[in-house]
């Protein structure tokens, strides 16, 4: 009998522990969108400044991968001809049913969604004034009204603080856009009220969010570019904007994030040439190890494409089925165009490349177009029908060169030296006004 009681007590204790464990386990977070009926078009949702592609499964459902997102966050989505918002916090479960006529929110945080969808943001029309002081006062007044509104809504502190930051920097953005319309913006001095206001907004302390990042990126660029002319070099801009970020931005973690933003954007669109000292400048003024790791990873991904580095010796197919490699052009500069017949922007550049081919024919440069068309016949037809000059090649399905060049989209233009060394991994497109003078200068050497 005694043993039986002991066994029963043990079972009861174990059951209680299981129940307590279940009660203490964190509630999973989920955000789901369900497509009701045909004709629903939702290509993406937006979280912060990032667009996340929406792919509905066979059941018409899309589950947002919240594990990769820092909570809490606001999801913005389009449905039934309107823009809607939802607030995702830890442990919340939300389902959005969207049709051509409506979006229905069920689950947690409905009161947050209701507030977000009905809040009145600062109207740009508010700043239709020529008075600097009046513009600033109107912004400040509108911000305070919005902050009062979110406090009245009596939502949680974290959400309320985030909204206060959002309203503050929407207001700052509105004023910045007003300043950009001034005919004398280049003559503004640091002592002028508008620039003081912008700098004050940049240097405020406290937490940051996506709206602050939007304002900071626009404001920092404006402050650096506003009095420069066409001779101002992008690398000088990068150094100046990184230094301004270091000396101005004060919000928690924002300095590192903004420096990473500028470095990553420049490398993505303009290439890695000349960026090593800029990366070192940013690295030496960062404190967040994750942001430092991100910065160094971005540079490391592109470092092999710095000017002077050897280029991967690709081999492609000619229209006659022969093989041709980069090494076949040794002794000449090589201007490469990565393209495809289905790519509108690629096709738009063809006339400019053909003009270059004609103008620089017989000089120490060869223009090589490499198609990535899956249907080789389409490429051949385009080349023959349009009588395209220069060296016309097809990658034959081999993507190693594209991988080497970190190609994520086409058209892409690359300039290679006479000995197969990299000159510019992100060369300007042929239609750009600076490309022809650059080639003329190159061929003088």
C-alpha cells in the first residue's frame, strides 16, 4: 500500500512538473496571411525598410518567418486597395484573411492594428510655407499631437515609445524635404535654424527604429551633398558621410548600422575599388561585434574584385559553337556586358555598346557580350537579326564567372585590363555620360 502511494505521488509530481513546464514554455509567435478567393495580388509585405516576398502555398497561405526578425515589429501589407498594418510581438498569433474586398484581422494585437490603421501621420501639405521658423514650429506641433494620440490609445510602453520615435522622425523627414525645396539650400549655414534642427534630430539619444534610419540616411546625405558640385567624387562622399555619422548619430546602435548601410550600398552598386580605407574607418569606430562582422563580411565577399586582382578565366561559346576564353583577349582591354534577350534594360544598352564598338574599333579594346539566355536559339536569333558586332558569346549554362563576379542581376558591365586583371567590377553602363570619356582616357595610356 505504501509503495502504491509513493508511486501515485511520484506520478502526480511528474504530471505537475510537465504542466508547469508547459505553462512556462514561451508561446510561439506566428503571423499568417490567408488568400480568400481569386484576384488577390500581394507580392510582398514590408517590415521596417525591408520588403519580404510573399509566396502562398497550395492552400493559399503565407506564413511569415518571424524567427529571422527582431521583435516586436510592424508588418505593412496592401489589400483591397488599401494599406494595412499589424503589430507582431513575442507570443502573438495573428491571421489576416484578405480578399479583393477586405482584409480581416483575427487573433492577438487587434487593438494595435486598429490604432496603426487609423492613426493620422503628418501631412506634407502642412509645410506649405516660405517661413523657416513656421515650418519648424508646424512640424514640432504636429509631432506632439501625434505623440499625444498614441499615449491616449493606452497601448504597451514599448509600442508607445516606438511610435513616438516614428512620429518624431516622420516630422523630421517632412522638414528635411521642405529644406530640399529651398532655392538657396546650398548657401545654408550651420547656424541656420533648418540645419540646426536637422542636426539636432540626428544627434538625439535613445532607441532607434526604421523611421529614424530613413531620416538619418536622407539627412546625412543631404548635409554632405548639398554644397558639392559634379567634381565631387563618390569615395570622398563615402569618407565624409562616414565621418559625419561618427560625429553626429547618437541613437542606440544607429551609428554602426548607418555606417554598414552606406558601405554595403556603395559596394553593391559602385563596387569595391578604393573602399578599403573607408571600411577601416568604419571598423575602427564601431562597437557592435555583429555589425563589425557584417561589415567585414561584405568587404570580404568583394575583396577579390579589387582593381589589380586576377579575373577568373571564363570560357564561353561563340555563335558557331567554338570556345573562347578571357585569356584569348590578352593584350587588350576587355569591356564585358552580361546580358540576356529577355532583359529589357540589357537590350536598351545594346545601341550604346554598338556605338562603342564602332568608335573604338581597331584600338586596344574588345567589347564582349556574354548572354545567359536559357534558350540559346533566342540569343542566336537576336545576334543574327540585329547583326550585333563585337564578340558575342553565350555562357553555355556555366555560371562560374557570374558567381566569381557576385552577379545578382543584369545588365552588368565589367572592365578588365590587358593582362586579365580587374579594373572595374561595377563599370558604369554604356549609356552613362561618364563611360565614353572614361574609355577614351583609358585608351590614351
